[in-house]
């Protein structure tokens, strides 16, 4: 990776010149392109141990680096304490020609649980967001070298399931649906079938998720958790470790000893298990599978649930789960619009619009992209009309069109597409250079997106890459250019196309060759 290569050079120079082992060199992209291709704030980190001003240190390091073998391909320029790096065309071509190596991470065995919608009704757009987010995070983590298991927790036992079954039974018997029951056309459809309603609803979830391009390695049943005796085993462990007490006829977990705001009930006075108790048991079961990390994606209404679950895991399994070993990603809400007007009801049924209906209206690619283009902690206003449009206002169309346009040009070219580039045809035009620098950032963006569990960063990068390509296309003639320049630009196109395709693939989105 470009970051690793350049950071290593700078670290070696700092160690040689100052006698300091500085491994925290981090390269950033300057906000102003005129400042260079990359930038580092290493001088600010060295100011305290060297007892010098960052600006003076930046000047000293830049002069040192410009006197080394690097000067042939990289120029180092100090600016207000920062060191800006500008690559020569030759250095840029050399870096782009390097084969991909493994990412600089320590591989982990990761369990990623997401969606886990109750099988009591159709999936809605909020479920879709967790589904797309989870599958993209899984792809990114796998791409950088982690071993990821995707899991869906099936809540097929408890009061909600009992109410669901009672609602189906009431319709079948022409009786009123219970006050706390479920309503809607789908209830009548299930009642007219001889299939088990929970199994039928779960089958529908699986069908919709598969159509959305979301796959799970494990479908873990809550009822199997009860049957396994694991809940009883967990409670026994809590009691044996003196982590519980009885009050008001209930059994309480001392979660306040592990950072929770108050203790929590495990078993009610009437002997019934709380939802929290069963959820702890499920996570306890996952810890037995010896994952290095457990990641859950929950909806915004579960925000307050995080500290109590972390406290429970710390109490049962130790302080390993106080940090990143147990991570919860909270996703915010999705609001549907059409041409700026809120969409709350399905045209087909007059009820809540389902995830399946959204996919039918705008397609899988647009559904996935629009549900992933913003950070999980930001709500989404999803305009179906924009998502269905074939204009530059639609970001997924904008990206896919870039890929298709490149494919069209390469088909028209009667040349063998070169795999590498050189500077024999003269210096790069600004639009060529901007596009190549953007391509060079690809692996950095993948690693950052994966490390921070933020697939929207990759989506943003693909938009930026497409923008750089469209500028290149408009500013740089390709098929009618001089042979040497044509050869170079065809290589640039081929590399751009491969980069777009890889990025879209990681987001679960197609890269069409024609549109």
C-alpha cells in the first residue's frame, strides 16, 4: 500500500536523523490538491520529544528526504508544520504497477450478527439497511483478511411469537384478532395457508434477503437455545460467581459492577425469563465458539441496550469484552420519499411498504447503494424517484455508467490494452494525474472502510473515482489521440474499470458493461 511504503521511508529517515523510533507516520489526503498528493503531520508528533517547533522540524525532515534516493520520484515540501508529498509521473506509474500484497492487519475470526428480524411480519426498509450494511461490512472484513461468519438470530420463541400465532388462529376461526396481536393483509394470507406461519414468514425473509444479495452462514434459532439448556447453564454460572441476588421475588444480575447504570432482572417473580436473560444466553453461546470478535448491528431503538449487554458479557466472560471484542453498530432510521413527498404506505396493500416492494420498484443495485451511502449513525431520506432515475443525480447510476462507458471505449479500441503505463509519451495531463492518484487511493479506502466498519466510505470513494473518470473522459481524447498517448490512456481506462468493478463488487452491486 502507498501509505505503508511512504510511511516506512519517512520513519527510517526520522530514526536515522533524530535517533527516534517513530512508527506512527500517517498519510492524509490534503484538502487542497495544490499542496500535493499526500501529507503527514509527523512534525507535530516530534515537537515535544525534540523540543522544536513543528514548522522547523518539517523543514528539516523535508530537506533530509529530498536529499535521498526518493528525490527522483517524490518531492517533499514543508508547509506550516505539515510535510506534503508529490509523486512524479514515473513514481506514480511504478506504484500503480505493484502487485497487491496482503493488507497490514492481524487476521481475526469474527462473528457478525445482523438483521435478526422477528418472523412475525415482512421485512421493511429499516431491515434492509441493516442487511446491506452487514453484508458490505462482511465483504470488507473478508477482503482485508479476516475470517467472517454472518449470523441471523431467529426469534422464534416468546410472547411476540405467541401473539403472532394467536393472530393467525383468530383469523382462521373468524374471531377478533387479540388487542396485542398482528394485523395486515399478510396475516390473512398466512391464515389461508396450511403452512406453519413462523416457518412461512422466515422463508419469506430468506427469499427477500437472497434477492437483495445478502447471505448468512448461520441461522440460529432462539427455540434451539432454550432446548440446549444453555440458558440454565448461564444462570448457574452467574449464581456460582456471586453475580446475582434475589429481591422482590426476582433474580437480579449485578450488572452495575461492570459498568451498567442499574442491575437487571434475569428471572421475574413469576418465574418467567426476561428477554435480556435470553439475549445474554445467546451471546454467551457465541463466546463459546471462540471468536476473536463479536459484532452486532442493531436498530436505533436498541441504543440503551448496549451498555447492559457489554456489562453482562464482562461479568460472565471477563474484561476481554470490555473493549472492541464485543462491538455494537447502531443504525439510524430510513425514511422513504418519492419526488420529495413522504411514502408511508404501499400502493399495493395500503399498508407499510415492504423491502421487497422497494426492490421491485428501483432494483437491487439502487436499493443496496442508497441504503449504504451514508454512515450508519446518520438517518437516511431515501427518494425512490431519484434512485430509479438514470441521471447523474443518481449516484449508483453515475458509478455504473462510468464502468459501462469505459467498457464501451475498450470495445471500440482496436489495440491490445496495455497492462502498465510509462512516461514515454510525455507528462501526464492534470485529469490523467487526478484519476491515477484517485486509483492509487483504492486499497487505502478499503482498509479504512473495513477497519472502521464504515462501508459508506467506499461508496463515497467510488463516486469520487467516477467523477475523476468523467473529467478525464471529457478532457483527454482517447481513441483519436497520438499512438503513445492512446496506449497510456487505454491502460488508464483499463485500470479504472478494474478498480470500479472491485469496489462495486465489495458493496454487492453489479458493474454492467452496457447501460
